[in-house]
C-alpha cells in the first residue's frame, strides 16, 4: 500500500500474491497484463520476496497464473520459453518449491537483510542467513561475487560458497546452509556437520534426538496403516484426554478456592484487630 503513494497507477498494482487478487479490479489486472506482454515479454524478470510464513502451494498457484498471463503474449515459436523468476525464500523449502517447479534450482547465494535482526550478516545477527534464491535460470549463467566469498565449481558448473566443498561421492557441492557438510557412507549422502548416524533410526540426526518414535502413520497407536483421524482407538483417546482435563480443572479450582479462603480469613482477622483497637481508644 505504501508504494501507491509514490508510483502512478500505470506503473504499480496493489496485489495479493496469495490469492491473485488485484485490489483496484480489472483496470489493475490489465495494467499487469500489458506490462507482462509488452514487446512479447522480452526483458521481463519476475522477482518475488514473499513472507516466509506463507505457504508454498498458494504462492506457486499464483505464480503459475502470472506465467500463463506472460505466455499469452508469446508467439508459437517461443512457446518453449519460460518466464525468468527469482524466488527469494529459505533453503529448507527447496523440496516444496521443486515439487511445483521442477525446473527450479537453488543458488548458493546467502540473502541478507540490513533491517532484519535474524537475517542480517554479522555479529549482531545470525551467522549464516538461511535465505536463498530459487530460479529457473541456469546457475552457470549467474555469477556470484568472489569478494563476498563465492567460487566457481567447474564440476557442478555453478557458483558456490567457499565452505561448500565438492563431495566426490555425491558428485556435487552438497551444503545447503553455508557450512561444510560431511559425507555419511551409511546414508550414502552428505549431512550437516552437527548430525551423527543413529543405528536405531538407521539415518543421521542430531545427537539428542528421540529414537524409536513412529515417523509415519498414527500418532495415537503408532500403527503405520492409518492416520490419527481414522484410528479405531481415537474414541478411547478422547475419553482419556477429557478425563485428564477435568481432573486438572478440579485441582485448579481447589487451589483457587484454598487461596480465596486464606485471603478472606486474613482479611477477617485484620478487621477484628482493627475493631478491638477502635473500642480500646473509646475507653481511653
């Protein structure tokens, strides 16, 4: 909304990227369409930096609608082209983003925010920013600054951070969070340096993780053939939880009553002492 105070209607659209809604109606929609299809869409790049708390799926649906709008202005010979996109988002959403956009890759560039306490590079913020750039542009065409600690990996054909070492077993620069990852021969992949291989879980995890818990399936009985919502023991579980809640409520109400009685008794004793003093003063 604040940008509308500086930009005219023909160069700015107030837009909700989660539901593809233009606040100024069809007029704003046509402004966006004209912009995307101008000169057959040549030179248009979509750069998006959505809130990190937003779901990936509605964003992906919206972006695909903008891509379709851009493709309307393309000729049949250019139907194979894609709208270049830079999607700024945390690295741990990589699998979700690639689920909707398989052609996307994650750049190793760490995005910092000067006005954000958590994502600001330096001593006052998080040491390594988790924010990355997802794009459908080939990574070998994007040059990252060497003065900021990036190098070109000839084997991966892309720029990576200096700490991101090439693993000869995975045949890739595997680090996602900016630290050097270690290869686990049992898991047959590289993992974070703080993880160790757990023989009980048969995979790498943090040293203080809980073993033996059901990874999938039902949270009530632990069976893998159904979920919690269809568990045959859900009625029993609800009754037990209800009984526990009632018991806690009774204990809480008893404690409150005991406190109230104690306060009223103290108040009564103070009042009686005060009355005795007043009567004593009357006889003096």
